């Protein structure tokens, strides 16, 4: 595996990303194999950008994912060990996006132990320079395209009340799949060690029919814009963070 270069300095307050996974302005970011985030310049338009490669993460990506999340407040920063577990135990339900050997996006997820047909999305991160290019939702769909995920019937995640960007991301994702998006209270703020932490509401997207939707498709390298254009034709404008 090629070596990774460190992430760039986090964006200034005026550029700082919005809440939790930051959808509408693109979920947060990362830097991977031979990645040089400082060079991770997003194209002027989706249709003119070079290829974006999606793949399952590997253990050597963990430290760079950790740096990415650290550079994307207000995402909760987990230990590097946690990201090592994600990239090994749960690699089949996680995905990274690369552009010219630079890791520009990351989604972590896992199947619920008590409900194997439910995929829980933990974090969505997109490099600040790549937000607004629908990368967050495309990464989630890349996980759903994997043949071993075609039995998944629902997606769950948690969103804080004022995180409209993340809410829009998952509501749009539900619309793309012709599914319902229902919400309920989940973790109250009294459960967090940080008293200022907002409560988390559970979002549930179901039912999903992935074999019918992706049965003949396989995760692969795609030219930026191709997938989002198809979604726009089928479902209208796609949320920028999806």
C-alpha cells in the first residue's frame, strides 16, 4: 500500500463544515493512499471532473480517516483504534472515495447485530473542497450496490435536531429509493458526557429493494457526474450532500 500524506489544515471558521455529517453541503472528508488533501481540488463541474474511485477501506487508511474526521468538526472524533476496527471488521459496509490517489470521502456503517438486514450509517465525511458534488449519497449508494448488501431492507442513522443538512441527505436518499423516512427520539442529551451535546434522533429509511435497483450493477470506478445525472433524470435534483 502506498504511503499517505497528512491532511490539510482544517477550514477556517468561515469555511467550517456544518453539523454531524454535513449533508446539504456535503458530508465531511478524508485523505487516503498517496493522498495529498492539499491537492484535492474539486472540479468546476461534475461533468468535467476526472474519475472518482470507490473502494472498501483497509487498515492503513485508518490513521488518515482519523485525521479527516478531526479536520471536519462537528463530527465526533473517535480513536484511531475505532477506525482500525471499522476498516477491518466492517470494511464490507464502509467505503472511501479517491480522486487521483487522494482520499476525498469516507462513509462508515455496519449491520445491526439484532437486525442484520438494517444498515446503520455511523459517519459520512467529505473533503471540504469536494462538498456540493453529491459525494455523500453516492458513497452510501456504492455500499448498497455491493452484492452482499442486496439483502439490506432498511437504513438507520441518527441526526441532531438542528442538523438540517444531514436530514436533507437522508430524506433525499429515501426519495431516490422510493422508501419512507421515519424519525423518532433516540439518544437524549442527558446520555452524553458533554452536557452541550445535542440529542440524537433516529432516522429510518425503509423498505429498500436493492436487488431490484442494483441487481445488474457493481461497485466500480465512475466518472464524476455520471451517477448523479442518472439520479437527477429519475428523481429530479439531487441534494448536494447525497
